[in-house]
C-alpha cells in the first residue's frame, strides 16, 4: 500500500474543505458588512444637516441578547445627537448612555425606542454607550450608532 499517495489525497481533500469553509466565512462576513453599510446609510437620515458627523461609525453584529459597548468622549459646551439603527425601520435598537461611574444618563427604552437623542453637556464627559437589539425586532442584526455635533458658530 502506498501511504504517500493516500496521505496526499487526504491533504488535498482537507485543503478543498478548508478553502470552501474560508470562502463561506468570508462571504458571510462581506454580507454582514454590506448589511451594516446599508443600515448606516439609512441611519444618516437621523443626523440632520444642522449636525456634523464625528466621523465615526460605531457598529456591531449582535445575536440574541448580546450587548455592544462603545466608548465616546463628549465635550462640554457642545450639542450632540446620537442616532441608533438596526434593520430598516426605527425602534429596532435600544441604546443606553452611561457616565464613567456607570450612572445611566439616557436610555431610549424609556422613550419608545426613539431612533436618536439630542443633548448638551456643560463639561466634558467620557461615556459608555450600550446597544442591544429590541427583542421584538429579531434575533440578530447589525447595530449602528452615529454621533453628530452642532457647529458652535
């Protein structure tokens, strides 16, 4: 029996399986990324022209009751808008904002899952923004947060 020939057949078969597994994983990744891009473009409608984007797009692929955490610094004297989206209609994403001591500053769950929140700070504040899917909206999806600020001019 030629073990070398059998060994190469096994390696060749494993290589094909590995290739297809990687191809499927990359396809799923690109699909999820495209979904997040579409949601981010829809979410931009909640950042009106009076707000300037901070240039960041906070994104996370969530499954079931997962919670994404994003860190953000908001500067005193500025007016901000946080827009939160998942899916193609408003209210699919619950977001909460906490200060550095984990005090809850705002949650849209107390405001019928409003898709955005406007606020002004007196002093600079480091915050954590948590986002999770509304359980009635589905079991998985892309969470997108956008932050805009008003020009002080």
